[in-house]
């Protein structure tokens, strides 16, 4: 037979043990929370150290050697390119590039979270898939062109040579 004093005593012991277990469990999680907070703070500080402005230089053009009458004798170039203003490009070319390279170009504002998650899932599954938007590809090309123009071709990173830090820099810029 169970009397009221015994039941109340057992309930009190149960509550005391539950509180002690809760305090111990919370104590085990404090170091993990501290590490997570420190890592988050370090990540934010590292992100804030990345330059926020992209310096865009003029792409290399062909050098032309002219005769005295103004006619072109020769052209020298590493890459034969001619700048074409956006308003002079066919809308078919612009629409084609957007549809092939970045179908959600007009929806994401330069960084595509869905594309990043898709690429992370593919990488976790052992594959490899790109997640760069047209905007990120442009930033990457400007950074590469800047390194090449400065004579720092050894610092150019392509494809799998890129680190997470390189991708985060592209995203910020």
C-alpha cells in the first residue's frame, strides 16, 4: 500500500534527479555552443575582411601597327577581342546566354542559393557540379584578367583549384 508521504517523497526524488540530469546535459553542451559561437564570430570577421568592391580594369585589346597613311600593317594580341557595348548585342545572344548559363538569372540577384545547395549535394554524393551564376562568372573573369594583366598568372585559380574562400570572395564581390 502506497501512502501520500511515500508518493510525495518519490516524486520529489524524481524531480531532483531530473533537474540534476538536466544541469549535467546542459553542461555537456556548453563547450559545443562556445565553439560554435567562436567559429561563427571568426567567419563573420573573415567575411568582413574580404574587399567589397570589384576593381574592373580595361580588358586587353589588340595592338595595331599603322602605316603613315593610317592603314593597319599588323595586329599583335594574346587574345583577339573586340569590346561590344551591351546595347549593340542581339537580344537573341543575351537571352541565349542567360538561358544556357543561368536560367534563374533574373530571380536571384547575383547569387543562387538553390544552385549552391544543388552543387553541395552533388559534391557530397561524389560528383562535381558548378554553382556559379553569370554574375559570379563575370567576377571570376575580372579577377583572372586582373591577375593576368598584372603578370601574376601563377595566382590564377581555375575550376577545382578554387577553394571555398575563393568562392565566398566571388559571392561577396
